[in-house]
C-alpha cells in the first residue's frame, strides 16, 4: 500500500523567513521567489538555473486536499499498515544495518525499532519514495495560500541543497508535500540534520540507507528524543479508572498511574518518576497505552494522532512486543456523523479546527470536555450516544 501522499514529516525548523506573497499568478510568484532568493544572497545564475523548469502541479493540490486516510480509526489504520511482511522485513533490515543502528543508538540515543517503523511506514523501507517533482511540489504549496509559511522556507532550503550538489531541480522526486528519501525529510531538515552516513561526501537520502537512517536519528535527537527511555507501552487499565485523566493533556508520574491500577500487559512499567499519559485511541473499551515523554517527539515528525500512535506502537512490535489487545470498543461515528459532531462542538464554544471529519487532538479534547459535562465516561471517544445528547 502507498501512503506517501498522506504522511507528512512536519518538522519545520525556523529559518530566515522568506517573504513571498502567496496567490496571484504562478509566474508572478516565481518572479517574486527569484527576487527573494537574490535577497538571501544567492547569485543570479544559480537562481535562474534553479527555477528554470518550475511548474505548478495540480496533482499536488489534489493530494493536499485528499488526506482521507486519517479518518480511519486506530485499529483500522494500524491493521492496514502493519503487515507481517513489514514486520519480517524490519527484522531483516535491522540485521543488515545493525552497525548503523548501533551507531545511531550510541550517538543519538534513538532505539532501532523507532527508525525501522518510520522507514517502513514512510516508504516501505525505501521501495516507494514518491514520484512528485520535489521543487514543483514545494513551489505549488508555497504559492497556495493554505500554508505558505510552512512550505516557502523549504523552497530556499532546497536551493541551498542545490548549491551543495545534493538537489536536482529536474530529477529530485519524492512525496507530494516535498519530503525526500527513505525516511521522508524536508529540505530544511536535511540541511539541519543531514548526515553522511556512508562517507561518500554527500547526504543522499534516496539511495543511501546509512545516510537516511543516520539523518533520521539525528533529527529525532534534535527534536528532543531522550536516550534510553521508552516511548509507548501497552497497558491494562481498571474499569474504575478516572477516564477524565486520560489523554495527552494529562501527565502524571508512572508510579501514580500504577497506584491507580494501571498495569503493563507484559514486562514492567518505565521509571516511576517519568511523567506519562494514558492513551485510549478507541475509548475505554479498546486498546490502552501508556505514553512516555519520547512519545511527544513523534508529533514533531507528524501531526496525525492515528499515524503517530500507529508508528510508535509499530516500533514496539519491531522490538518484540505482542500485538495489542483490541478489546471491544464502542461503535464510533461515520464521516457525516463526525462532521456533525464537530459542528455541534464548535457551536458550544470548542475549538475543533476545521470541520473535516478527522478525530484530531482538538476534537478529542472537546469530546472529553462534553462527556464530563454530560456525565458520560470521559474517555475522549465520540459515540452516537454523545452525538445524540448534544
């Protein structure tokens, strides 16, 4: 299955902000982008060569507006993307690049399962990296007024890579949102965290697994990964748990969770002093996890709760954890019902962002607040019962 159009590594550093007006004609946008490139210190011939084949891509805009996969719930999404084949290949690649993973763990403190899971979910271990022209994708999204502040800096980061000999405006291809290579990094991330893992003098994330994995490890470290600490673990929760304390907004010590009856499904819980949250992606009757501080770093890689939870869980599977206990979750909402719920929540004063049918962090928080108000179990899982009461 191909997931590149849906998986965005939203790990933007803060550059010298480019100032190019979005919208208008694409030709005017390119003209202004060239002017900005000159202002940033690039010479005229380099700028002309870099932008020579620039084209707007309707396919990129279509992909940006069609990220429906994130409407799947955790169980459906995780079962779709975590196959036995991917688990088996993870073990094979983990062995093939053992020395690289050993070095990543020494230098950056990132456990191998974490990078293996990203490598698998982003590009099927490098096999499916996307065929969108990267420069045209970035220009198209930088011109579009939906999120220009996110994508315009990437254009000029790509120009820096071009000057280094590590980017080809005509031939560099990747995901629709401008990510490049085996672990899908944006140009700015490559500039900041790119590592020449194979020693050939270049950072090539498309064909060099050592470069891609080392760069991914450095980026996670840069984003705050804590060496030697867990990230996610399946747990069993008591039926009388205070459900209002669940969710990412509440962090209390592992030892306090244990006092409330939270138990590991296997092994032992992490350091009792670590702050942690209890995640119930499908409500109190579905799978349950304890999320440690490293779990927060995942949201610097991707903003989707479902994707992040799946990637973190998959990493534990690749390091030997058992399949999660799916439990017997209450029926959720279909797309139309979810949009209706978001509309009702918005009318009650909750900020749920865009009414898009996606159960994101803002919608979960609003659901939990309304469940508390209505005297329902506040597990942040929206059900027809909640929708009817609203």
